[in-house]
């Protein structure tokens, strides 16, 4: 492939398309490379009943304004993919599909982007392939018997596709809580191994919680204030797309709540004695967000409705008594395990020194790589709480493209 491009964007999901929009606005010669189809991760890593957690009005890409009939509704993944495709067409973005990047290297000041048709040369590269496309499982997963079907949340579609029998869902963050409810509503027997994950209500004081978090600045809290003492980032809290989901509400739908999954011993699944701690943490995190919003409403002098109790929070949990610490696998009826234990990015194809750390994750500062001309867009918690979410794309994309433009001038 002849010619030197100003920028190559890798990934045609929402983050990559946001970058492309601002590059086009500045007249920068660029291409967006997508490994398969536009929005491929949205197409292939979501379950059938999935809906976006951000309302439609907060799920718009740069340059678009709300014009749909349901601004506060929640789009399905199929609706969002259609939106991404129309966005490319309406803004005439230079997307090349079925162009997986096999290797990224650098030579003589130029980035070399290797694809099956050939190598593209560029002065700058924006990697927008995301950091949540490779599922993670704990080491204990390897100890489970082969007769037990194991799948990740990204591979789950619906209850009917699973083997007959009970299901163990591991992890009670966003995916775990939503999938556990999906299974319970389908009439499945569900065990949920909980984790230390936060939780949010869907509506609060007359508005959508995502809107309140946007207006109040809650989503603008910097990464430095979010990172745990261990250096790790917390999981996204459990938020139902259309209604509040809590551990207590799941228990009333028949989901059996357990402590953290510890592994298998002598044919029995083992669980920690921390269910109460996990429930308390989830409840307290919801209360913390409400207090943040209340403070904002008071400071701004807004005439918002008073807070009302949410039935999903107030309902009394139905917990096993005594707490379940072990389940004999042979007699439990459990035939499937769904791992909702987080994701990581795949960046092993980057062959440039000082770009990825020992864990294979990007080295960057607010999305700006340490190698001049290299950028990362769409990383979870890259600079603030909203980094890696659709509502955070416009701000991040504009900032990275501005930095890229200043670098080109200098």
C-alpha cells in the first residue's frame, strides 16, 4: 500500500469512530481499520436481552444530536450497531472493514501497520480496539471437571443455549447481575457467587441515574481517585439497563446468593464467608452515589423531586440459612458455569518497545502513549470514571486529536 497517511485508527467501534470524526473535521488524511465488521465487539460479545446502560440521549457520538423518539430509552446492541453503521455513512468516515491488524511496528520515524492486504505507513496511530475484549478467568477455573460447561459472559446468549440444569454465575458486577437475572426470568435455577462490586439505582430524584452522574461530575472523577490500594481498578458497578438490579432483588427472583467462589475441593464447589460484606458494600456504594448527587443538587440550587425508596433496594433479601459454603457438584444439578470476572485488552500485536507493560496492557498517560505519535482511545478508566464508556467518547476523542494536531505542528 503506497503513500504515507497522517493517521491510522485501529478499531471501528464507538471510540475509533469518535476519533475519525474529529480527524475528518480537521482534514487529516487517515484510515480506520476494523478487523471484521463495524462494531464487531458489540455484535459478538453481548447476550440476546442486552441493552446499553447509558440512555439513548447519552449514547450519541460526536457531531450527532438527539432526534429519536425515546431519548431516555435503552438501545439493544443491534440498534447500537445500526447506529454506528449509519454514523459512518452520514459523516463519510474512511472505514476499511475486514482488515485485521497483524502487527504494529515502527521504522525510521513511521508507524508500520501490517494487514493481510499489505502494510500501511503512518505518522500517527490511534489504537481504539478497547481494553475489554478478552475475558479473564481465575486460576480456579482450570480445576473444574471437563463435564461442566464453562463459558464467559461474552459468549453467553440466552438460557436456552445452555445445558439443562442449574447455572453457577461467578461475579456480581454489571454482567454477572444482569445475566443472573436473565437466567432467573427464563426459569433457570441460578447460583450467584458474589464479588465486591458496587451498585447503582436506575432512577433517582426524578431522573435517570446516568444523567445525574453526568451533570453532577461524578463521571469526571479522575482515575487517580478510583484506583484501589492494590493498584487495580474496581469493576463497574451493577446497573440494570431499564430498572434497578440489586443482590436482594435477585434473591427474591430465586437466585441463590453465595460468597466469593474459591474453587473446588473433593468434588465440592467452595465459597467464601463474605456474602454479607458484598451486600453491604453494594448498598453503601449506591448510597455514596446518591449523596454525591444530592450535594450537587443542593449546590446548584435545583428544584429536583425528593428521593424516593427504590423497591429493588428496600426489599428484604432471601438468603440461605445457614449460609452456603460448599455445594457438592455431583448432586447440585449445576451443569454450566458463566464467568463474569472481567476483561482485558489484547495488545500482543504491538511490536514497539515501551508501549505495553509486563501484563501486556498499554503504557500511557490519559490515553497518550509514551512513544510519540501513539495514542490509545476507549480504555476503561483511562483518565476518568467515564473513560471507556460511550458518554466519554466525545471529550476523549477531541482531546487526543487536539494533542495529535499540536504534535504535528511542532
